[in-house]
C-alpha cells in the first residue's frame, strides 16, 4: 500500500506505516459504524411507520399468525376425503396459470432475444439505435405487470390473455437485459465469417450467435418461467383468470370453503416447488453440465 | 462440434455415418423444436379463447383510456327539472366551479346559456329545450317530454354519431359529447392536459402563471401555496406520496429484513460450515418452504393476522425472500475460499472471529449485490402485493382503475411507479457496480 523503497530510516518508516494503517482502520470502522447506525435507524423507523399504518399491529397480530392456517388445515382435515376431488376440480385452473406463464415466457424470450441482439455492440443491426432499445427494455422492466394487466382487463375483459400479455411485456425487458449480457461474451468471429460470405443479419444471428448463447439463454428463460408462474398466480388474484382467481373466490366464501382454499394452496405449492426443482436441475446441466447437450 | 475420439482408428465410412447421424439429430432438433413451440402456441391460442376474446374486446374503452391520459373533460350539466346548470371538471364535486362562475367558453345571456365547443360546434340551453349546432349537419333540437326525450333532427338519414332512444339521446362528435335524458342534459367538453393538477378551483392560486406564483412564494406565501398544492383534493398529492413511500418501505423492510434473517440460517445450511446433516437439511427445507409458499399465499395468510397494510406486505416479502436469500447465500458460502479462513485461524482467531474476518469480507460484495438486486425488483413486487393486501400505490392504482373514470390519475400513478422503479434500478446499479469493482472490501 505504502511506498517501501526508502530504506534508510527503516524503523521510523514502519512506525509510520503502522500508524497510517491504524488510522485507516479506525476511519473505516467509524464509517462502518455510521453506516450501520443509519441502516438500523432506517429499519427501526421503517418498521414503526409500517406498523402504524397497518390496520392491525405487529405485536397484536403475532400470536394470531397461525389462526388462519390452523382454521384452513382443520377444515381441510375434516373433509380430507374430498381432497382428491377438490384437487381435480382446480386442475384446469392450474393448467391455465401454467399456460399463461409458459406462453408469456416463450413470447417474452423471443422478443427479448431480438431486442438483446439489436442492443449488443457488434451485433446490432442499427448500431445508432442501441441506446433506444436499451431504454425501451428498461421501461418494459420497470412497469409492474399488474399495471398492464389491469389496463388490458379494462379493454379486453377478464381472462388469461391480459395476464399473458402483461407478463410477456415484462419478460421481454427482463430477459432482453440478461440475454444482452450473455451476448457480450459471445465471440464475434462466426458473425464476421458469416458476413464475409454474404449472410443477412437474420442468418448471421441465427447461425452465428444463437448456437453460442443458446444454453445460457435457455437457462435464464427457465428461471424466468419459474418467476412467471408466481406472477401469473398473483395476477389471477386481481382478476386475470387461472388459479389465483379461484383462490380469491374460495377465500371470499370464507369458512366452509377452506377445504377448497387448502386444495388450491397445495396445488400452487406443489407446482412452484416442482418447477423450481426441475428448473434448477435443468439449469445446472445447461450451464456446467455435459457439453454434448449444448448442440441441441 | 468437435467430438474428438482419439481411440481406435476409425474408417472413413464409420466417421461418415456418425457425422450423418449427428446432422440428422441436429436437423430434427432445429425443425422439431420450433414445430413443437408452434403447436403449443396454437393450443394456447384456443385454450385462451382468443377468438372469443376478440369478440368481447371493447376497443372504445381503450380509446377512452388513451384520450383521458392526455386530456380532461369539463361537464356542463343541467338539471332539467330545476333548470340549474353546474360546471364541473371531470364531473366531480371536487372540481366544481363555484356558484355564479363558469369557464370562459360559456356565455350566459338571460335565459339562454351557450356552450361553445371546438370546430364551430355550439350547444344552447334554452329554458325548455336544448339545441346543438353540428357544422355540416344542422341543428339538433331536443326537449325532455313526459317520460322520455323528444328530439328533432335535420332532414336526411340519421348519422351514426347520434344514438337515439326514446329516453336518451346521445351525440358523440370529435368536438365533444352531448347526452340528453329526461332528468338532465349534459355536455362534455374536452381539453388538453391534466386540469387542476396543481391547484383546485377553490384555491386562490388556480390559474396563476408560474412567474406570479414564484413572486407570491418569495413574498411569504410559500407555505400556503405548498399547502394548497399538497392537499389538492382532486389529485391528492400527499396521499400519493405516502403511498409511494409505503411501497418502497415494504420493499426495503422485506428485502433487508430477509437478508438479516437469512444470513445466520445460510451458515447453518452451508456444507462447509455445518457438518451436521440434520441441521443442514432442516434449514434447506425451511428455505424451500418459504420460497415455495409464494408471496401471494404469504400475503393472504399474513393479512388475516395483521390486517391490510404495509406491514403485512413487508412481512410477505420478508418470508419469501428469506427462502431465496437463504439458498443463494448458502451457495455463496459454500464457494468461499478456505485459504483466507486458514490464514485467520493461524493467528489464533476464535470461530466467530474467523467468520467475521475470514468469511464475511469475502462474501459481502456478492451478497450485498444480490440483496440490492432484489430490493429493486421487490419495489415492483410491492406494488402488486399492495394491490392484494391493501397498501401503498398498488391499492391506489387498483382503486382508481376499478372506478374506471379517473384514467388521468391512473396515468399519474403509473408514471410515478415507473419513475420510482427506474430510480431504484439506477441506484442499486450504481451501488452494485461500486461493490464489485473497487471498494469491495468495505463491509460493516
């Protein structure tokens, strides 16, 4: 850290280094302590504010936290015989939720792939427009899905399509950014080679870039699919169809329908865990697994 | 593509057939996969009932929405029984013109009130009937009669901008809209902009030029001006600001609370720190449970105990993210470099000190950058959770959308949300870059 070439006054130099090191450490500790104090104050202040603005307080609610799950579970337990029937009843809604997520991921991945190639240096079709595409993806990522979903529900009426478009829109932005990060690491030599034989931009991208980046793209798309399933369940809750909508209805009925709510909880939980596990296993294989799969 | 097989010498035929096989599989993939995707999309097209949706779509709603985002309308409404005329922006009580005042495009001449619409259109209220001049078409005259509306139109076929029924006549032109029913006659006049965004009509500062406003502010009225703006009843700026703060607060408490909870648990779930398989598996299953029970379910469950509000939202985020962070942190901890811990151990450090000086400095940049990334994306999730649990800007947004009339407010909220999310994105981006390059060792 310090210049140690000056040998003559060796003892005083080490003392000096030691002193400055201690001073530096002290300064760093003070900074750290101040930062920590600010952080703790923000957390505490934030918690108190949130607690005040909540309908029920934290401490009053804490002991009731298991009341509702207990009520649901006990009712589901009483009607355990109806569980298979309930599960079967809500299966179509679950499939709809998964379909929304899947189509949104496919459409979003396609859009994201195109946008990512348009916004990567060296690959862009119109290099001057790179900032435009980037800003566009930023905005697409920033708009929460619920905003688009609610607007589309107003125009198109309720159903899976508004949710699908809303999630796809967001996915284009999110995947576009991740894809373009992958693209930056891709070698441009195949692209140059293809250009030299007169390939069009689409051919250059499809044959030169896509085979290089496909495994990473696929892995990001799988991760996005997991996220999108959650999003599609939530959007259902605000009126976009699928299992979220059924859950809202079951909840609105309250006591007496809790066995159905429990069945929906169970379906949702199983789906999320299953997709999560399968997805992470696949992603693991794609990113560091057997190399011969990369050719797919 | 290079599959090197340095084993037994292969004959050219062998190589050829193998290469052909590879090309066949590759071709199958490159045609099969798109075909499969296409087939799935076709299935989804019908599963989602897209043809039915096109039937049910209401593009006119979209038109209303788009028009409302950049314009506002002033309602001129006459109660046909009392003859009283009110002028109100967006037809809301809060936007009503005070008694005896009216916009400058209205003129009152004795019993006759004339509303001038753009492009030469004109509506005249007479004591017993209403006349509407449509340039190029003629004058429509209507009066409320008995149980319905009696209207006379110029000769010729009925144009499609008039929808006439026995008890309701509606004329929609690009200059405005006139609706006549038995009880009331209403004229909508559209204008650009977001009216009353800064001050409502009852504020003395309404309609004042920015320069005049500034000079008033410097001469000691800044407090009143701010007060009138901040408590604007039409746009409710203070409520909106609070809602934004609530949303960000939900994300902040949830994300950082989750990080605090997840860090010690991650040590227990990491292979190199916890040799006990039981503890490790238990922690991992807790993470899986937290993540698997989605934020949606957590929100519903927690809302039962804590009621609607930002606290419920932040706890839901906290629980979900504890799972995600726990998994990510424990993976980061498993990849930690043992040499540094060894070095700290060689100086005679105890276990806690080894963690503090050997492990934490290594993982802090990685963990903090993950936390910051989540903070940004949770700002967005908090909007959605707010809509379910009833807190923050998400709630205001859904409320404004459900009433289906204040689309300019919806636009206002959307712009604010997008700005806040982009701000968070930008902030966390800067912090993450600083953490990764240089200053990386700065932990607390």
